[in-house]
């Protein structure tokens, strides 16, 4: 396979960080030509510049800067928007319309545009203008309440920005690709209202459906996946490292019990009265050997046991190495380093290391000239600060 799935798709990404940036990273990994759009340095807008390695260093992307509050800057952006396929933005609801670069303005010039607005709580509703971050969206959706508790009873924070990545970024990328497919049939673009909080609610659909159907409210320890039974939990080994056990199916649970010498618990897998004793016995057994010793004995024996890796260990995990999940790259100063590779099914592998550009470099002038703007007009706008 040599043709990228989104080859020829042009994306303007107004989001510097967060779900919008996650979405454009996915689209670029599928071959879309993504231009990161930001504010000119002296336009007065707060522009977040992530470290060079963040979001995979915006590998394979171009960069353009506009003063959207000026007529020339806005006009220059709209010139690129005329031939774009996708625009991604993550301003608060209503801001892009005030700037004159919202869906209505762009679709008047380009009726085929797929305009993806990512926001915390969506474009409508009583919380649409609330500020928020990952923890707030997970909290609102019930995710945190079903998470394990800290020692003082507070919900534990997740180890990754689940709402940012999955509820927001992946949702936005999936919705955008679906809209591009629909456009092939209808010829028309559309405005996508991607709410991170909505996406977080969708992540909780298994539990929400249970509550809606039965009236039983989920929570920590309520369900097999939230710690009710010892067969689905984590345990500490003699070296202080941890094992994950996910032996839900009875045959996997039986295999595990036999291999660790706890056959007496096979029939009590879902006996609530026996869980405290089963956990204590499993904890005692796992505490007799190192994590890697247990993994070597149990993981390949149909027990649903896997190591709890640190990030450093995950990068070197033999499975991830075999799957090519880490790629070589070069930093802006030429220094070699490594980064997470495109992992999405159907992406096209590239040869050689990814060259990460200096995040201060821009392609605004080249992009505008390619779009038909006269060089003298580009030079004038650059001198006046409308573009950079």
C-alpha cells in the first residue's frame, strides 16, 4: 500500500494544542496536507507554542500565521480556506464568527468545506461557554466517579488525558473523515460540533446504558470492570512492580488459579463473599516473585495477565518494538531522537527518520503565492504584520 488514505485532502488547523491538534495529527498521519494556523507574533493573541516534540513535532505539516483581526490577515486566511477541504478550530463558541472566519463565512466561499469546531461542552447548551480541561469533562461524564479512589476517598486521576485524546481528538478525526465521505455523495460540506464532554459521555455508554435499563447506578467496585472481583485488578510483586489481571472469562480464571496454586478459588470467581479472601491470597502469591518472573510464566498461558509498564518500559516492550510503534526523528538542530510513530490501521509507513522543523518557521508566503496571491501583495501584508 503506497497511497495514503487522505492524500490530496487539505486541512487548516487553527488549534495549537488539545483535541483539535490531536485530530489534525491523526489526519496528517493518514496523509492529509495539514497547515497549522496561528496568530502573528504581534497580533496580541495568546499563542501557545508546545515543545518541539509535542504532537509528534507536527511532523509533515506546514505552518502559517495570520492576524485574523485585520482585514488583510483575515482575507489571506480566507484565500487558503477557499481551496481547503477541512478547517479545525478550538476557540470558544462564537469566536470564529466574530473574527469573520467561522463556518458561515468560509462556506460562502467554499461550500464543500468540512468545518470541525472542537470545544469543551459543544456549541450549544448552558455550559457551552464554560472553560474546562480534561479532568472536568471526565468528571462531568461520570468517568471519574467510576474510577478507583485515592486514600482519602477522592476519585483518582487517570494516567492519560483520556478526554483530550479519545473523547475529543479521535472523535473529531472520525467525524471529519465521515463528513468527507458524505461530501463525496452530496457535494456539500458541513459544520461539525465536536464536544469533548459529549465524547466523554460516549466513553461511559456501557455504564450509562446499564443505569438507564436497570436503574442500578454504577460506581467503583460495582462492576467487574471497575474492581468488583479479584479476577480483574492489579497486584504488587516482590520487586515493587505491578501486574494487571483481567481474567474475566471462567476458563482464563481457572488457568490462572491453577498456575498460581489457588485452585480452591476457581468456583468462587464471582462470589462476592469470597472476594476479600481471593484478593488476599492472590496478593500473597504475587508478592513472592518479581513482576517479570510472573509475566514469563503466566502471560502466554491464557491467563489474561500483563505487566504494568512504566512509559519507559512500554517504549521498549517487545510487542511494541515488533509493531514499530516508535519512529526515528531529527530535532530542529539535527539531533536524533525518537517519537511515537503513526499507529492507526491503514496509515502508510515512511522511509527514514521524520525531520522535525523549527516551530518558529512559517510557510505563509509560499502557501499564499501557491494559492494565487501576488508576491507584492504577500510582501506588503508581511511588512504590515497581517501575516508572518
